[in-house]
């Protein structure tokens, strides 16, 4: 499953994160909490490189961009903003049915996902 893959990848880099934390001390915590990038690249082992951080909208089949971000619907499904806008006919308040379940939502109810 995706969850077990994430846990296994985290487990693979955890020893390097612990070492980095011990070398950088409080500075590491500040970088981590600020949401910035780590000062080093943490390469995953080849067995964990099957996933990537690019999200492709399941409706439009296009990768999301900063101008067309992934949006989380209240039902838990994720679509690109462009697809949501088309489903809602350009309105933030028009209700539309999720393409993957019977739940209804509006564009205003969706939340931007930051990958």
C-alpha cells in the first residue's frame, strides 16, 4: 500500500536524519519546523524509488502546477483546480458530484494541497 511504502521510505532515511540532527543540533530543528528544505539530499534506496511527488489529476490526466494545484475535496478525493472549476461551471458555490463517489461539494469547500 502507499502508506507502507511511505513508512518504509522514512525508515530507510531515518538513520541519516538522526545523524544530521546530532551534527546540526538546534539549527536542524529550526530548519525542519520552518518548512524549509534540508541542507543535504537524502537519497532513497533503489527499492523505494517507485513513487514521485508529481500529482496527475485523475480527471484531466494532466500534472498539477502552482497555477493549477491539487485540491482536496471533503470526501477525500483529489482533483486539479482546473477540473474542479469545469465541474462547478466556473462558480465557487455551484454544487457538483465528485467523479469518484456520490458526495457533493463546491469549489469553495475544496482545500489546496501542497506537495
